[in-house]
C-alpha cells in the first residue's frame, strides 16, 4: 500500500490510453481507489483527481470532456485515505508546474453535471423565455434540449470509437442537467 512518503512522481507512471482497441475504458480500474491524471491528445495535463472508483470517475470526465481525454496515469491504493489521495494529487499538480485548466478555470466542466441551458439554440432560448412562469412547459423544453445535447455527446463519443454503454440519469433531464446514471 502506498504511504505518505512514497508518492510516485507523475512522470514515473506509465501512460494508459483512455480507450483501448475495443473502444473500452480500462476495466482494470473498476472499483479501484486512487489518484488519476488525464491528458489530452498532445499529452498535456488537463485534470488531476481522486476517487473511490477511478473507473466511474474517468467515465464521467470522458462524457463531460471527450476531446480532452486521451491518456491517463493512475496510482491506486488499497484503502481509502483522503490525506494520501489529496497529497498525491497536489504533488502531481506541483510537479506539472502549473494548475491544469480542469482543476482551475474549467473545474465545473470536469466535475459537475452538464448544464444544457448555456447550450440552448436561439430558438430554444426564445421558447424557454416565452414559457416563463409555466414550470411544466419550461421543464419539457429543458428535457428536449437535454436530449439534443445528449445525442451530440453520444455522437462525439462514438466518433472517438467509444463502445462503452453510456446512460444518462433521466430524472435530471427536465431540470436541464446531464449526468451519468
């Protein structure tokens, strides 16, 4: 088990492709506790995080930021220990020399459910404003926008060769949010 004093440097870890030849995320990470670093196609660090299930977390990030998720570096631990996880994350960010954009100005894009309201077309915005005060009509419109954005995300993932099953939480759509179930 990793301890405080044996935090591996980010540079010493092997790169793992985000998707394997079959279009799948690294299944070996399912249920694993650890720290992970996500890199773009040019291998520039985009985000560093930690999780009780690295597989589920990297799947969420892939759905939220598919064009920025090409490579991974991961360090797993046996038992949850927030101090070790946070210290490793902070050490990797420091080693990078700058805070990755996903841990800084774009943090919400990496860590929160996708809000479809800013992605509305002009027509959708006009219809939403027209329905002001009509909660049911606005909810229905948000659900339709969420479905449109969902299909765009799924098409983007498919273009990357993703063969993972991606299911969004249907209960969030009528509030204009997309997050994995």
